[in-house]
C-alpha cells in the first residue's frame, strides 16, 4: 500500500513538473514572438520618423524661391528677362 502511494506521489510530482515545464516553454516561445514583433514595430516607427523628417524638409524646400525657379524653368520652360536663349539647329 505504501509503495502504491509513493508511486502515485511520484507520478503526481512528475506530472506537475512536466506541466509547468510545458507552460514555461510555451510562454518562452510567445515571449520571443512578441519580442520580434516589437522590434519590427520599432523599426517601422523609426522608418516613419525618417520619412516624416524628409517630407518636412521637402515641404520647406518647396516654399523656397530656388524650387519655384527650378519648376518654372523645367516644367514651364520659362527664362529670366535678361537671359539669352540659344536654339541649336541640327541639319
């Protein structure tokens, strides 16, 4: 009878240890998964901050006279009044 009780205790302890080991392993896997997700989100946030900074710089550049003149020359083919225009004719 005592031997049977010892075996039951041993099995119970073994089951409890196995259960907690399994739960610990599952939580460790989830922790690593969430840690990787967090790192990915932090990288996305950093990229978004960089893009935001670039857009702010571009928005400031668009307001400058240099940008306005560049667009006028390239897109609208405008020139300053004192400039001479030379047209190349190829035969």
